[in-house]
């Protein structure tokens, strides 16, 4: 069943290109990271790192001792401050509050509070410093562990394999991109025409909507003056003052467009199918191509076709044995007439060439037959079932084969 969107094949190709580009970027990042890891491994000096750990552990021990002393000091300050605060009296006890003793207690409590605050700050600072030193020690130990567990040989092998892998993906991307550009260039006239027709269809539908509004305004107009103004506005917009005429004309054009757009989309699908096709081997039914209608024209059309094809495909011409009598020559004479570079076979006497063509094409899924025979009796051959038989027409000195974009005079 054909895709609703005739350009679905192109969208799939664009998606494949995006995936290839993403794969290349991912592998390039992997290569960069891996090269960095190898460089870090080669530059890493475990003994220096172990020396750093020894120094950090000494620093950590010093911080721990300082913290222990500061915690003892903090607790002592807290105890003394608590005692001073307990000795204070309420300001309501006026006869005691203003005594020299109470003033001394309040002064000492204030001093102890400042000293305790400072002690807490120093303790917190040392605790943060100890945490950082311990984190640095753990990080250094991890670097040593990572270095010991790093598989240099495996990493270098993987790094060396990434270059060819990236280049292969880039080559695939370039090939696919060139193929997509070729297909889009060939299909662009048809897609541009489809876009033009769809734009015209949208414009016509918008015109019908506007004309309908004019018709509604005419129906609700209260007097002849209002109707005349509406008719004038309609004529200014569409060249005619009759909304009904505008609607009728637009609908006729829409019917034509709605008939033509599907035909054009079928043409696009057919062209894409043709452009997407990979022809590895073209087998030509030689006897077929020796006739224009009922008239025998010899090898003129085949010779012109072979010249036109050049080296586009691997090409083989297969004749019935009757060709020798029709050309009044032998097999070597046929070969000389076509040229020594042409791959040619003449079927054995009393044997039709049809089965030879079919058997040759059945061996290769990229092989196609150029023939006007329908091979109805050979329906079991894959080349027939899969539609790998191209038709052609010879008329008025011209050979035309649409499936391979051939139209030539001979």
C-alpha cells in the first residue's frame, strides 16, 4: 500500500542522514575522550600522587588535633558562659542589677559570648578544611586506582579502530547525501508543482469563504444602498460583483485541482520509486528491440540504446536463435555488429530466449529485464513476481524506456 505522503521516502533518507551525522559526532567525542584518557594515563606519576597523599594525611592529622583542642575550648567557654548567665539577675531587681558585682558578671558574660563565637568560627573553618583535605585524599586514591585499573592496550586498540569507523560513517553520509541531492534535484519540479497547486487550492478555499461572507452580508443588508456597496466590494476583490459566481468559479477550479493533485502525487511516487531503484544488471530482450511495430529494424535501436547507456549498468543482450537468420549472419556477425565490448548471448537453436533472461535475472535481486513480453507463463520467477521487468516502446524512429529515463532517436 502506497504511503499517504508521497515524500515519505525522502523524509526517511533525511532521518538516516541525521542519524549518521549524530553517530559521527558521538564517535568523535568518544575518540577525543579516549585520547585524553590515554594522555592522562601516560602523564600520570603514581609515586608523586602517593607523596601528595602522605602530605595530605599529615595535614589532616594536624587539622584533627586542632579541632579536638578547639572543641574542648568551646565546651569550656560554653560552661563558663552558662555559669555567668546563671549569676545574672533580672533588671527588675533594681537594687541588685546595678551593683558592681552584677556589672562585672554582665561584662564577663559578654566577653565570653564574643570569645565563644570566635571559637565556633575557627572550629567550623577547621572542620571544612579537614573535609576538603579528606576529599582530596579520596580523589588522589581514586586517581591511583583508576590508573592501576586502566587497560592501556585495549584503549589504544579501540582508539585506532575509531578513525576508520568514523571515516566509514562519513563516507556513508557523503554517499547518502549525494544520492539524496540527486533524487531531490530530479523530483523538485514535481514537488514544486504540487506545492503550487496546494497553495492555489488553499487560496481558492479562502476565496470561497470570503464570497460566502459577502453572500451572508447581502442576505442581511437592510436596503439597496448597502447591497450595492457589498456588490462593489465583491467586484473590487474578485472582479465580479456576484458572490455566487465567485463560489461557482472557485468550485470548478477546486474540482480540477483535487483531480490533478492526486495524479501528480502518484507521479511523484512513481518517480521516487524509479530514482530509489538500484539497477545492478540490465538484461535486454534483443529480439524485442529489433521491431518497430511489425517491421524488422535490425540492430539499430539496440545499438543506439547501448551507446546511450554507456557504462551506467552492467548490460547483457540475449537473442533468440532466430536472430541469425533475420540478420543473415552468424553469432560472430551479431557480436561484430554490436561491438566486442557488448556482453551478448544467443539462445541455442529452437530454444526461446525468455527462460534464459529470467534465469539470469533471478540470480541477482538487482537485475532487471528490458522487454515487452509479459512472461505470463513464467509467473513463478521472482523477477516477474517482484516487477523487475521494464517495458519500452519503439515508434517513429524513437526508443523510449521510461523506467530507465531513456528517450532516444536511432
